[in-house]
C-alpha cells in the first residue's frame, strides 16, 4: 500500500478542511427558513358525516349527537365532544364515547326535555397518525336563527409548538442517519473502529436519535391539546400521550436505543474484533424504523400491512445511504488512506446505488398514495412538498452519478499508483479524492435538506385529505339586484349533499318576501325550492339537499311590494 506524500496546510484545499461545520451551518439555515414560513399543520382525519347534519333544522331535539370520521380517532383525556345551547350551557348527559366500540365514530348523549333553540357540538380528537382535529357542528331545534359551525377546522395547534415538532422530527431523522452510518464500520471499514471521528459520528447520531424521540414524546401532548411550549413538561399531557399508540411506539424506540448503546459500546472500540452478534444492530435498526413508520401516515394508509413495510424500507434505505455518506465526509475521506479508499469506496458505491433505488421506488409509492389525486399535486401543501422532495432526490441522483464516476477514476488512479510510484500519479489521485469529497459533501447536504422537507411533510394532511378540507370551504358569488345593490350568495359546505344557503342583501334591507330555487341543468335536476328565513338585517338562511356536484344556478325573487319584484341569479360550482 502506498502512502500519499506529506502536504502543508497551504496546499490543502480550503473546502476540505472542515466540511462538517459548513454542512451543519447551511442545513441549519435552510431548515430554519423552511420552518419560519411553515404553516401550522391541518387536521388529518376528516369528518365524513354527522347526525344531526351540520346546519340542519329539526322539529325535536335528538337523543344523541354522532360524528363519523374517515379513520379511527382517539379521545383519551384530551379529546371531547361537548354540546351547548345558545347561552353556552352544557346539555350533554355524559362524556363522549365510541358507540359500539367503533373507533371511527364519537357520540354524546343529550339531556332530555331540550327546547327550541340553536345547539353547538364542539369536538376535539386525535387522528390515528397523531394529529389533532377540532371543529363544531351546529343545528337548530324548532324556530330560531342558525349560526353555522366549522367541521374539522384547521388552526387546532399552536404555531410555535408545531414548528418545534418539525425540528424534533428533523433531529430524529438526522440522528437515524448518523447512527445508521455505523454499518460502514461494522461491515466494510474495520479500521473505523479505531477512528475517533467515526465513533463520534455514530454516537452523535445515537444521541440525536434519542433526544429527538424524547422531544417528540414531550411535544405530542401540547401539540394535541393546542397548547404552547409552556406545557412541555405537563405530566397530565405526557401521561395521556404514553397511553396512546404514538406514545407506546416512541417509548419502544427509546428502549431499542438502549439495546443499540450496548452494541455500540461493544463494537465501536479500537481493539474490538468483528463478531456475528453485531448483526443484532441491524435487527435493532429495523425495529427503530418500524417505530417511525407505524406512528405516521403509513399506519392510516390502507392496506397498512403493505404501507408500513414499504415505508420502513424507505426509512432504512435513507439511513444506510445518508449514514454512509456522512461517514465518508466526516471520517473515511479525511484520512486519505489509499488502501482504505480502494477497499471501501467501490463497495459503498454499490450499496448506495441499491439504497437510492429502493429509496426512490418506495418514495414513489408513498407519493402516489399520499397525494391520492392529480388535482392535489400543485394545489395542496402536501403536493408541493412532494414535488420539492422529488426534485431534490433527482438532484441527488445526478450528484451520485458524478460520485460513482469519481470512485471509478479513483480506483484506476490507485491501481496506477500501486504499479508505478510516480508523484504526478499520486497528485492526480489526491485531486480525484478531493473532488470526490466535494461531491459527497453536496450529496449529503441535499439529502439533509430532504430530511427537513420530510419532517414538515409528515405533519401535513395528505393531498386528498387537504383537497377534501378545501372542498368543504364555503363558496360565494354576487348576484346583482339594482345598480347599487346586490345579493351575496354563500353555500356551506362547498360540497354536494345537505347544505345551507345564505343570501345577504348589500343594502341591509328587509324585503316583503324573498324566494330561491336551485337548478342543475347538466344533470337535469330542479328547480329545487329553498325556504329562506330571516336571520338578521338583510340576511336570510335556508337549507337544501343538492344531490350532485357541479355547476348549480340559484335563482332569487326579491319582492318589496305588490308592484316591485326583482329577479336575479348566481352560479356556484360545488364539489
């Protein structure tokens, strides 16, 4: 084995002196900028239906209020379903429960003898992927005004807590990559056991993985409760978290890290000899990956017995590939040992190629299942984040191809050096090594940014969920009456089915009568009569069931006197 000639500091490229500090500085700046402009996470579970329906008017008070979601939801100590009358007085007879043990439904029994008036059902639950959902449903018994609610509304978490949660997840992902780099020492690079930088990286990753997991465990309570960071160490919130699947999985992760610490203490020593039981580190790694996958979106993606293993492959391939890159940047390449580089780089290049292939394939599956529909790609935050992640991965693949070519050149240069000890060949070999180090640095940098995108991505509602939530937002249009007045027509929710129509006159007047009908010409439905009630100065409400989505025409007749009647119409598109 040949040894490269000694070099003075002034001949060492400045970039290669300390890539670690620059890497952390750049990633920290990019992550901070992303979190600064990140919006609080929206709900992940969606309301499918409710009984009574939001905005309905009943002849008699119901015995129970039931809300059905599209996935299992949790109540615990933080969740609730409360029903109040128009004065704010509770009118429910017991705590909320899952009727017949059905986790997709929550119900609340009402006291008997309730009279006419407006009632509000307020709920807060935690979805199966650990994200809070809150909203209100309102209905009227008998006569009286109706103020509509907000089914499954967003804004249920504290912004600072949500941002801190994103940071905690990024720390966990980065820690998994750092600890995952130990595979290079255990399987390919035995001299790394005697390298202080390599051991520091592995133990640093282990520590970051544990710190991030513990921080996520503490943050879940305030996050679910919509509280600030002041509740981080609230025992009641932590106790509630520990009794959820999310808490159990994170507790298991911390226990597995204890086992991994024993393995690292045995294996990452200068005088340690390779032993077969060190493969147990791989088994522990699979267990840690499962705690990531089973606590997130894959657990609510049917069938979960397919989604969870595929996501585990995604997580593991990331840890193997990125962990190996970090180990190259921080430990292998700085040693500049030609024999080690000749032995490690080609084999790592093969493993990295397989890992990136698995990463891309599993990522495509997750993206297709997560986005759900083409419309969600460029119209939801989730879709844009997926596009960003795919673009960054494409950039990584391009840089990785450059790295593979440099590895091949480096291998040829080493062979030439071994055959003829010529200074110019050694210099060329050293230049190739430095170029490889630069390429690996860029590859690792982009990958760590991808982890930042992923940490935000898992807190966002998936594409179809986000579209469903946006589709339920009220839709409005203006219908002209006279040269200086109009009707603002609002339909809520903005989907077909039972809806409430509000007609607000811009001049605030109260005509003698106002009638409305709804027509869907394409489906040849209607005109459907809509009975409007006066709710305030110039404001009229009515309920109607619109059986299909599409373009609906709402026709109005505003009668001010026997000789003064004005007709107008507004067109609204419902999903």
